[in-house]
C-alpha cells in the first residue's frame, strides 16, 4: 500500500489540471504576447485563470500577478513593497516562524537599511497579539504574517489582527503568506484587510512552478525582474501559460464540496492524534492549550485541518521517515523546504520544543484525498516500527 502524507510539501495534480495543461502544451501553445490566433488563445487562458482566482478571492483580476511559486510571490510582495514605499517608513514586522521565503528577503532588506522586528509566538505557534501591537511605530511600513504555519499547522487570527493593525495605523500594509491556508479556508483579502496575499499552485493540486500574488491596486510595488514589461511591468518574462492554466483549473475545483472535504480532514486528524497520543514518548506539537487527551474537535479546529506535527522520543526523525518509506508511507522530517539543511527548525525552536525532540519530529500532512484506510495503515506501521527502532537507537 502507498500512502502519501506529505501534501504540505507538494500535491498530486488532479486529472482536470493534467488535461488542461496537456492541451495548452500541445495544442494552444502560442506566446500570449503574439498577435495571431494562437497568441490570443494563450492570452485567453491567462484571462480565464485570473477571472477564476479573482472570483474566488473576491478581488479584481488586474490585482493578480502570476509567478513561479510561493517563494517568488513572497519576495515580490516584501521586497517590491519595501523598495516602492521606503519614503513612508523603513520598519517591517514579521514573526519568528515564517517560511524562509519571507525571512530571507527580510534579511536582504535589513542589510539595506530596513529595520526588522521578529515577533515571538507561544508554545502553540500563535503570535502574542499585544506584543505585535506594541511594536508598531511611525516608521512601520509592513507587517508580514503567515496564515497557517507549514510545520505545525498553527493558524493566526488574520482578520482580527489586520483590523486592529489598521485601527492603530491606517496606512500600514499587511502581507499574508497563505500558501498553506489557501484551499483550506475561505480567504477574502479586501474584506479581511489584507493588502498582499501569496499562494502556490502545487500545494492545491496544481502544477509546480505556479504561484499567485494578490496586490491591492492601491499598493505601490516595484518589480524584481526587468525585461519586456509583462503583467503591467511587475513581472517581466514570457508567461508560463500551461502552469497558469493549471493553477486556474486547480482553483476552479478547489472549493467544490468544500465544507465536506474540510470536515473529513478534521475527522481524520482527530482520529490520528487520538491514536498516536497513547503511544509512549510521543509529543504532539502545536495544539491549543485547552486541547486535552480527548482531542475535542472544537480545539482541533483552531489548527489547520491537514497538518500534524509529532515528536517520537528516542528515534531520530530521518530514521523513522525512511523506515516508513520502506512501508510505502511518505512523510516529512519537519518542513520539506528545509529538511535537506541541518540547522534547527525555526518554528520548533520558537515554540520551545527541546532539542532532542526537534531531532525526532515528523510532519504528516493530508489532502482531501486521504482516506481512513491510509491513516489506519500508517498508525499500524508506526506502532510496529517504534519499539524496534528505539531498541536499535538506544543500544
């Protein structure tokens, strides 16, 4: 049996996405900047995708920029906004648990004269709101906060936070990395007070190499790439039409039977956590303070439906990961974005997880295709493997 529980790293494209992309690659392969019929057809795919995504977010198609993924979108949102608006202020606030594609652009800006404040989180990964509000000052230009943490599934109260930030400083700009949230929550940037929003195609059963940045039309943005002036001069380069068509198709399918899909994932998450928690030396990361051994659904629903972070004391994460792999089960050691690098996870460090447990942590991430049978098989294999691996590790 093969069980894929690494959907926060990437997802399998749907048949609809595959078929749409193949058609664009083989039949409607024109350059969208060309004036002939094939070029017009290619441009129409872009317009169709922009229309689908704009309707989903309740924004205007002209406020969307197609990119190569979440990393490029985050870079453009943060660096592009900072450079275009530096006369308004040079102070940016973010959290300790952001993705590297947020932290690294901020490090670049810090080297170039910007002041960056890093906000701590509690042991569940939630930001401490009063500490955020206390950091605001006259020079504060931008606040960047991820909606759902990619390692432990912590969810921030984005709408409440944005409302309070704008109450305290009307012209403050708010960027939200929604790569792990889009498709799991209804997100309406204008209603929620979000000025810039990032998401990635391959996390929602779309293609790799596809991403979207929503930028409110009132936000000044400098481009990071220069050339032919594509996408209103904000992202030069011939557009990747197959990927853009694919992400549009993925979004069109994403919210069909949405509530049912999310409820099913939460039920599987509750079941998995209840079963795994009774095993010896197991720590579940990122759950609310009030979540008891019964794992009440009310508390679980305060976290993302698809991400589960579990530390298995006495077993190194990569050892258990490869043991599960041999059984046909695919998971991540922490975040797939950083698992090839030896440094400690910034998220697990920020929530205060002991070093020995950091080295023993796996992330299990589901999709709406994950079944109870797959979860049962995974639990069965973990229960068999842990005693053996611990005996071997401790010899």
